[in-house]
C-alpha cells in the first residue's frame, strides 16, 4: 500500500477515534432529535393535541423546571408543561423547531449530563406565508431515569445582555 | 482520436493521476477554507436591514481578529451555542466605554455617535451601560423596529466569531 494512502487512513482513523461518542451521548442526541420531531409534529398529522402534549411531556422529568428568562416565571413540573403545550398546540402548528450545536458533558459518577444547544424557531405567518427566525441558546440538565434520558431543567442563556 | 478517448481526456486530462491529485487538493483547500476561514452564512430576519436583507448570503472571516481587535462600525458574527447559528450585528461600543440611547440617538461616553448606515430610527431609550474590558455593544442597523423585537446588547469578546465581509 502506498505510504500516502496509509497516512490518510491513519489520520482518518485517529480523527474518528477522537470524535467518537460514548453510548450515553448518542442516546441523548437521539432523544433530543426525537423531541424535535415530536414538537414539529402537528395535530393535523393524526395526534390529538392532548396526546401530543403528553408525548412532549414524556421527554421531561416529573419535577422539570423551564426558565425562559426575560422576567418570565419559571415553568415548574411536567404536568404544568403538558398543560402549556396543549394550550399552545394550535399555534405550534405554524412553527418549526431546530436544535443545533449540541454539546454534551457527562457528569462523572451520575446518570446526568449538562447539554448546551441552540434552538431555532421558524415561525410562519399563516396569512402571508412569511417566515421569521428566532434563535436562542439553552443550557439543559438531563437525567437518566427508568432507562431514558429526560430533561430536568432548561435555562435560557442571554447571548446578548 | 475517437470521441470516447476525447471525452476521457477532457474529463480526466492527459494525466489522470495528476488530475486526481489536483481535484483532491482543491477539495481539501475548499473544505479548510469554508470550514475554518471563510464561513458562508445566510442572513435571516430584518434586524440588519437595509445593509443585509433577509435571505442574503454573506461570508464571515474567522481570521479577521487574529491580529487586531474588533473595531466600531464593523459587522460581526456572534455565536450562540456554536458556529451553526449566529447573530449578525454591528459593533457600536467598545470595551470600557459607556453607551446610552436616547430617543434613538446613540451616545458613546456622552458624545453622539454618527451612524450613516441607519436609515430609519424609532425613539429607543436605553439607560447608560458601562461595558467591561471584555464586552462590546452590538446592535442591528434596522432601528425602525420596536426595540422589544430587536436582539441587541452586550456581548463577550469570546463570542465574536469573525467579521462579516460582505
């Protein structure tokens, strides 16, 4: 085998080894991906709004806290969250959520992880069809309970203060 | 020369091995350039209008601030959790300065700031803010919006990814 190809293969192998993810990190990414898909599923696609809200709620722990900042009171508890998602449902049909730049730090010795990500919400004006984008950075605490990774806390981060 | 060999020669050149090396070098150079040096971005939203319209394509020079610090008036890309979603804003105040906005007019250390790039102005009022040695104050060019609908404020220097060059 020519030396050049061997060097390229070794470099690719080293890069792959350096960027490999632990199984828990892969699970967390898959879980967040599933949450994004769940949020983006509109009730028009077959799920009733209460069921859809409950599905979204299943990604959170019972005592989850969501802090959106900007003077808004924190949302405490999965049931409160489910209620809010159910009420918001008719509006969520007009927006799409994307999650980017996900960084996962496993907490040593605990079934917990700190996650940093950017959530983008693309809203579509139903009457004009015009789209607007709102992006924000969030810090998440995720816990593994009953074999599944769930969000225990979401805190909005003010990039511009 | 048959048409088949002419096509092969046009596609692969007279020396296919050398052509392959050139293609590989070009691919690697493009990858490195557009991943770490010039980041292509697409502006979304109207906060930088009229300088940048929503949907416009721009490039961010990540090396712009390797040898110097960001300057007032420059348009910069600001990262959120990473480099895939960015704010594009203009620097209007530098570290250590005091900034205030009174009825839409920006004041730096008490002196009014000339902003020829602002075409429409609402009467925004922002009380005086003292920036730390690591903070810049950034804002979009579209001041015809309501202040509540516009993302602007202090940003830590570590979040400035590079300069938007066009």
